[in-house]
C-alpha cells in the first residue's frame, strides 16, 4: 500500500518498517525494554517476545508519529495501567539521564567558546530548568503514580484527586522554548555555530519527545484514572 | 428578499467542498451563502452593482495569479476567510482575517465566521514583528530584576493591565516567556548587571 499520512501502525507491520518510517521510535524502544535487531519480525511478534502490551505499544508509536492521532475511548480501557506508569517512569529516567544530560553537555561545549559571563548565565539558566523538570518528575513519581497504584489496588485515597494533578501539570516547556530563542536570536555571533546547531537539534528533539509524553499523560493517563475514580465513587 | 443572515460568498474550485460549505453555512441561524464561484475570474464577472458579501471564503491557492498581497484590495468591503487544505506561505495567510481547515467541525466553522464578523479591527492586535520599544525594554528589565507587575505599574505610572499587555507583546516579539528567560535576555544585551538579579 502507498505511504499515506493517515496510515496508522498496526500489529502486522514489520517492526523494522515502523522505525524506518519514524526514527524517533528507536528512542522509545528502550523504555519498553525492547532491543533493536528485529530481523523480519512483525510488531506483534516483537511485543510478544518482550512481554509488552501491544495496544499500548501501538498507541505510543502512533502518538509519536501522527500529531492528529488520538485513541478512541474504547481503546483506552484496554490499556494495562501499571504498564503505562512503568513506561512513564522509564521515560523520566531516559529524559534526565540521557536527553537533559546531553543538552547540558552540549550547551557546555557551546558556551566554552562564548564569553565567560555568558557561559555563567547560560549554565545558571539551564540548571534552573533542569531542577524544575526533576521536581516535576519527582512529584509525579512520589505522589501521582502511587495514588494511581492505590486506586488500582482498590484503595481510594480520599485526600487526592486526579484533577489536582491536572491543575499542577504546569508548563515546564516554557524555559526550553526560551532557550531555543536565546540560542537562535540572542547569543552573540561569535559562539561556534556548529556547537550551537548541535544543541539546537537536541533541544528540538527533546521538546518533541516531551510533547508526546505530555500528550500520553493528558490524553491517556488522566482519562483512564478519571474513569477508575468514577467507578470507585459509585461504590 | 432581504434576510437577517450575514451573506457569505464562497470561491472554491472543488464542487464537493463548495457544496459541503453551503450546506454547513445555510443550516446555521446567522449565515447564508448567497453566491459561489469556482475561481476569482468568475467572481469578477458578477455585476458591479451587486452588494459586496460580508464574508468571502476563498481557497488561497486561487489567488496565486493575482497581485501579491492583493486579497484585501480584491475584496475591500468583506471579511476574508481562507479555506485551507494545502501548504501555504505564512505571509500570504496573514492577510486573511480567519482560516478554515477542511477537517474543522461544522460548529468550529460557524464559530470562526462569527468571530470574524465580531472583530472589525483585528489586524493591529498581533505585534510579533519588530524590535522592542523603549517602554517594553524598560518593563523587561524590571521583570528581569524580579519586580512584580504591581511594582512595575507603580514605577512606570501605568495600570497593571497595561503592564500585562506589554509583557505579552514582549513575549510575542522575543519568543521568551519565562522570567529566567528575560534575565538571560537582559544580561546578554547588557541591559542589567549580574548583581541586579535577585
């Protein structure tokens, strides 16, 4: 069949073709503990091999590839919530250990060629941003995810409600977008352009990934939890 | 026969899309498609004494051969809405008052038409282009120094509302939204010294 932007991935597709069509999915695989080297295996076969919930895996691949894609409510209810949370936690670790660490290192490389004063300014800005992201992830891991775990185990915590999470789901991407603007528009021209471009590419990729992450939280996690909460309240 | 509904003229080459638009618009309480044309040349042949439509919905691709930036000159008395389903140059799109995409739900289409009728002086709102004014720079520096909107309002003798609107314009022009981002901007541009940052 011809390539078409409205074509979603499916279980019968070769796993290699999924990654060939969208290379950013390669960075999603480790979060499912899936390794490259699929040979001719289909997506379904790969999921079975690694014990991954196929519905959720497909959903993540599709979210990463199609901006307009949104899973139908009936599909949402098939998802293994514990697996979803594991995925989110793995993503957090991946972001802090790899993505943010890489940006920080590249930013350092870039700033090495700038004036000392500018170097300090940039480092301070980025470490503030990094701390903000870490706090955000910590909050989810220490408050939101355990709450959902309790909910799944049939114990409802009356002191917390998923709406609170939604309210706290503040914009952590403002600073990242600010950094892009600063690098593109306001850093003096004497900073190395190669190093600058490398940082920029990293930021753009991270931003895109974070955007998908937020969509998974807002469009999949929150609606599912809200349904579970409703079921509890009816009891 | 006179109608209370606002008149809409559709200029679009696809009969399918035109029919869909007419159906959607005629079903509404506030709008009515009075005429439709497959291209601009056909529109130009309409009698000159015919009253101008209040809204023109047109596929920007049909304007490719007309003068650059001539959309408003072509329809000086109408609100102009682009019907979009392929890539288009952003500058060209800016001369339209609103944009309808073919996957918009009927309710969204009508909502857009209503908003286009409501705002008569919409053009001047976006100030994305251009350098910061002196006032904006002054406010940016104050924000970077850690001052609150109220303090800035007192300092500059303006209302908080004005401070907020300046801040919006600053973000629109610079692309920077966070206070820390303003600090970096101000330091890089030597507008403040490091020790002035809280």
